[in-house]
C-alpha cells in the first residue's frame, strides 16, 4: 500500500515530536528493523521510574534505556524483516550442507547425495489440477458414480492450479479428516523409521552388517516440510553419505547414488507405524508417490546441487511464511471459524482442534498444533552433522553486530547496549505508535537499498581495477 506524501510527512513529524529520536533509531537498528521488536531492560534498572513502570505493564513513553531485539518470526505476515532474515539463514544452512561454505568444506558436494520427495497417502479423492504436456487434464473423469451421501465421484472440470477448490474432497462427508490430521501428526515418527530402515537396507545392498555399515558410513540429511493444497504435508529431503569420523570426507567404502536411491525407496516402502488412540487403531505409511533423484555436483541442470539448494530453500521459507494458511496458534475454536481459508482447510483445523480436546489423543497435543493441521514441529530439520545450525548463523550475526557497536562509542556509553552478563527482563513488544512503526520500516528500506548500492559500488570498483 502506497502512503500519500502528506501522510508520510505527518507521520515523520510525529516521530520526531513524540519519541526520543536517538533511542528510536537505536531500537530500530538493534532489532534489525523488526516489525514487532522485543524490548528488554536490565534487571538492575528496574527501580528507575520509567522502566519500573514498563515492567509493571505500563508502556514506556519511548525506548530510552531499553534493549530492543528482533522478534525472530519466520512468518512474513507477522514480521517481514525477521522472516527475510530467516529465509537467508535457511538458504545458508541448506546450501552449506550441499555445496559447503560457512565453515563446511566444499568437499561435501562430491559425497553421494540424493534428493527425495515423500508424500502422504490418500484420505479420499480430492479435486486436482493436473496437466500433461502443458495441457490441463480433467479432474476425475470416468463413469458417473455416487457416494453414500449422494455426491458425484467424478469431476470433468479442468481446474487451474490456483482454483480454490483444488485440494478439497469430492465429498467432505466421505473424506477421512481424522486420518489426515493423525497422519500429519505422526509423519515425524514415520520419518524416524525411514532413517532406521535406510541404514538397514543400505547394509543389505552392500552385503555387510548394520554394525559394519555404521563404522563406514554416516547418513546425514536435511528435510523440509511443504503443505499441499489438500492440507497434508510433503517432505523434501536431501540425504548425504559421509565418513562417520570426518564429515568432510566421503565414506571410505564406495556407495553409488543408485544404491543410495534404491535403499531409500526400499526403506520408504517398509515403513508401517502402528498407532493406537483409545479404540482407534491405524497404520501410518507413506503415500504411493516417491520421487528420488541423484544430486550431481558437476552438472548445471535440475539435478545440480545448486538447483536442489534453491528448490529446498524455496520450500523451507514458503512453508514457514505461508504455512497451511493459518497465521498462528489458536486460542479458541472461534478463531478457526473466522480465519480466511478454504472450507476444507478449516475442516482440517477444526478436526485437529476437536481431537485436541479428546483425552484419547492427548499424546498428540493437537490443540497446540491445529493451526498447522496437526503437523507438530519444525518446517526445516536436519541431522546434526548435515551443516551449520540456525543458532550458529545467529551467533555470527550477533557477534558482528556487537563488534559494530563497539566501534561506535556512543552505543557503549548509552544504556541501550549492555554486556552479556546483565540480566535482561522483558518489558514489552512492538512499536509504541504507528509513526514509530512506519519509521522503522522506512529505515529498513533504506538499509536494504544501501546494501545493494554498496555491492554495486564494489562491483564497479572491481571492474575499474580490471579484476573482472
Ligand atoms: Zn521481527
Ligand atoms: Zn474437480
Ligand atoms: Zn460421501
């Protein structure tokens, strides 16, 4: 949304009138231009008038004496600034595991690596957008038949990908909503089994025991969750074989990517996780559709390490920012009613919420995860050795930030920056007024532009020096 110049001028004049200008600018900078920064104060300062009132739940008038840090949200609709930082970190985390960087050797790109996608099974027919050779196909052609609820089980439409109906069941009454939610919730268990079976199948294919394999090969992975239109998750995974002692080395025994692919497919087929909730018994398996391909460090095509890194990073951030369509955790069932989502996704969330109230399903903690349609946990997970961690990337950044502050003496003298030994107490979150929020977003835009300009200048200078 474009703001009129008049409104902008008025807002800026309010910023300078109402707030301590320096404190506001510092808060914007230390929070990395976050939309809803978290404000902290040193416990020892809590006796001071201003901050004491803040700690008691009264808003401070400005950001003087507070340390403001980023909210760290991954979701764009909650904080564009922090979600962008998360996106960058996700890219680096995935990229460094595939092609090296951030302290990981480039050698990893020569290890046997495969890229796989795992799907959920069907819980009833849904409207689909399918095409062959670029032409849209009919959704569910075939003879007209009816379900017990009198709904037709064929659909001759050629749906476009963004049609709202895509992913919704042909008959919502027949659709196994409970099964779908439970599957989302248990998919992490199915993944655990898959990793165990992968080692087992690989050992068999190599003609050695599992114990021997363990001494020769470590399997590392990164996996990213993608929500499909039908509200079930897909898993996109990179699997890499390393030397167990030194992650920078290939396994000493030769493993072809073909063998790794085959072992993975066999493992996936074998997964059957029995679950029991009161009277209800189910078996969790993967869907029929398994896609695997070798990652080729040398190529530039769709199977290249770079292409896969980009593809995974895209999903990692798409899931985290768009998720299943719900912004955040529900506090009550009314919030599910009000959310702007398709009736199908609403029913998924409602089913999860209702199961969350049923003591038989208490182990799944579903009320807590209804906004993610039962899926519990992170969108991006990796085995310990795959690459660097989000924590590591955040630390590099905060060390850099601290070093930058040291250079500017005013930051140290000002009580906006405290040493790490100081106990900090939460006093509030967000900007105090619209003008402050606007100013922070303007600073962010300037900051991003300055970074681009610095890069362009660098490139230009290199060019002049004849280095390119
Ligand atoms: Zn933020
Ligand atoms: Zn259809
Ligand atoms: Zn039906």
